C-alpha cells in the first residue's frame, strides 16, 4: 500500500460508500489476497473479494459506528462482518486471530500478492503470473 504513512499500510484510511463510517489501520498489513470462495464472491457481489489482513485491534474508527452480522465459517468458527448501517458497504471481517479489511473500502487499495480458494474461482478470472496461488485457506 502506498500512503502518507509509508508503504507498510499502517496509517492507511478507508470507509464506506456514503462516508458515514471512516477508519484507520494502526498496523501494517500482514497479508493481502484475493479470495475466490463463494462467501467472498457473494459478499462483494463480484468475482472475488480483496482482503487486507491486520492483527486484532488494528482498526480504529474515525467516524460512525458499523453494525455487525456474524456468520459461521467452514472451519467451525464464526466471523463478525462489519458494515455501514446506512449504505450497507462491507468494511471488514473480524475473527479471533485477525481482522480482514475489505480492500475496496481503503482509500488507496493495496496490490494482492496471493489468490485463495482457487477451486471456487470463476473460469474467466485470469490470475497474473508471479502471484501465489492457494487451493484453500493460507496456513
């Protein structure tokens, strides 16, 4: 990510479509990937979701209060999904070990370095050469 805070992503800002919720990342991105699972495709209403992984507690609200919806995960846990209560834009997913910020919610979206859940990838999506490819969840 490039931003005024440096290239590690700490200090990056983002928000929802209507501007009612704004936030800042207080830690560098640990990983950035495109997820092709059916849940991310449905959530993003697109071919894949972009996830920027940061440690728990690394998102600071600057304006507004998101709502949360919790769903079960394929691994038996749960995922709290934060979204703007006014426009409905998805902002991040919170698990016990990390926060997955939605790349499109960031003002300066990062470049993904990996693609996950390739078994669910739509056949017409082309993954660039040199990008890590994973059949499922990263370790």
